C-alpha cells in the first residue's frame, strides 16, 4: 500500500509542477502522420511517473524493506534517454543502444538474484536483453492515444502485485504497486482530455518497468504465460502492424496508423473508449492466465482472445482493408 500511495501522489504533485514548465519551454508533441491528435500537446509527462516510482522506492527503502534498485536505476536512466528524445530527438541507434544496455543490466541482476530460469547464463542474458528492448519499443509504439499507456500500466502493475503475492516476492510487490500508483496518478492528466502526453520518457519508463517485472517473475519460476500475460496484447498488436507494413513493402521506420487502437479511433471511437478496450483485453488475458486448467488450454484461450482483438475492426463491420494505411 505504501508504494502505491506514494507513487500516485508523487506523480500527481510532480505533474502539477511540471506541466507549466513544459508549456513554457514549448516541449510539445506536434501532430504527424502517426498521431491521433490534431493540435500540439505538451509531452514529457513521463518525468512525473518516474518521480512517483522513485519516491515510492525511497519510501519503501526507508521503511526497511528490500527494493530492487537496479530496476529503479534502469527506469530512471531510460526516462532520461526518453526525455532527451522528447527535447531534441535522438537517433534510433542511440535509443536502441540505450535499451540494450538497460536490458543487459536487468539480465545481469536476474542472473545474480535468481536461478536464471534454469537457462545457461549467456543464453539467458541474450534473451533478456533482446526481449527487454523489444517490449520497450512496443510500449512506445502503442502509446498513441489518450489513456492507453496509463490504463494498461495500471492493469499490469496490479497483475504483478498479485503475482508477487503468489510467489512471495517483495520485489514484484513493490514494483507492481509503484507502477499501478504512478499510472493512476498520471491518468487524470492524460484522459479523457490530454493535458500532457507521457512522451518517450514515460513510455520507456513504463515499458521498462513492466518487462522487468515479467522477466523477474519468469526467472523466479513463474510460467511463461503468467509472466508475460500483461505484455501479450501490446506485442501482438505491434507484431501485426509490422506484418502489415511488410506486406505492403512500406518502410518499417516510417510513421503509420496500422495499430488496432489507431484503426478504432479512425473509425470514430473516442480515445478513452479505444484505450479502455485495449486495457480490457489485457485484463482478460491476465484473467485467463489464472484459470485452473492445463497450460496448453490456457494458451489456446489466450490465443483466441488475441486473434479476436486483432480482428476487432472486421468484427465491427469495418470495410476498410487492413492492408491500407489511412489517416
């Protein structure tokens, strides 16, 4: 409860102080071909999320409980990289190198702090490093409408609180509660009306937190589905968008509107309604991971839900082909 409250209030108070500064310094997100907004909005609100996380970690540490400081440091570092990108724009190679370094740091921590899921050390580090960077990028790609990242981050945080309780892992409890609190504290600033965007600083911070918790849960013996449940929707959506671009021969690095949430907005759905659908599907996937049935059956059920999510535009009677990008 302490990390949840501290991170939530920390995010709220920091955002109240930060927003006038972002406006004054003209740290703005100007609409482009990928955007779902039509006028410039301040970005960099992820700083408030990071401050909330840091405040919660300090409060827990002062109370005498164990804090996974390596994850906190990695999150702060990526928040800084993301904010620099928000301010001046960093090259993709610089951003990816920073993500790989962060993933490697988390991997080394897991090797030291856990049995490394029974994998050989080098193979484990490679999987963790690449998986970390992949999900941070997926989270960044999915942060395109009001409320989507805060809502899914809230669900993911609460999920890992449950997993941490089930595994008796304080690190997951602390990180999960801090993530949920910071997301809830940021949400009123971003939805239903966006007074500020997370920016790369926020999507990197939340992406790093969520994937770190997933990897830690996996390394501590949780099943792959249990560990990855809150990540699967974002990964599936991002992978499907990339497939569509490959089918068209479009450059993967160009701005696009091939994500499911973007298609829902293009079809007239509000940002909050579209974001709520994504968060609901994430919740359903997490719920399926808790069912008392065979692992294969649970994976089949989750796969069907993910397929239904990707087919949602067709289910709604959308006539526009998926393979055609529109604004």
